[in-house]
C-alpha cells in the first residue's frame, strides 16, 4: 500500500490543496497536510503530477510494505 506524506519543506503555496482536496488540506499553520494518506490507484497518476509540481519537493508517495 502506498502512503501520501507532506514533509517539513512545505511553504503553504496551496498547489496540492487546490488540485486535490480529497487528499490535501491546510493545517492551522497554513501549510499543507494529508487528509487521506492511502493512495487510491485511480488517483495515482494525478498525485504523481502534484508531487512533481510541488515547488519545494514537500510531497512524497512512499511504499509501505505489508509486515
């Protein structure tokens, strides 16, 4: 299962929130946070575009291995 993450590099530009509110929202500091961490297969292509578009590389999709 792949998990979506936003790291501490976020500057709150809002690109991800404006593109996919299903997955992203602003936190109390005005920075992006993950609303839905599990990546659905039908959304993966669009999420990868958002990852590449993030100006500070703050968005990650990580493969979480099943134990």
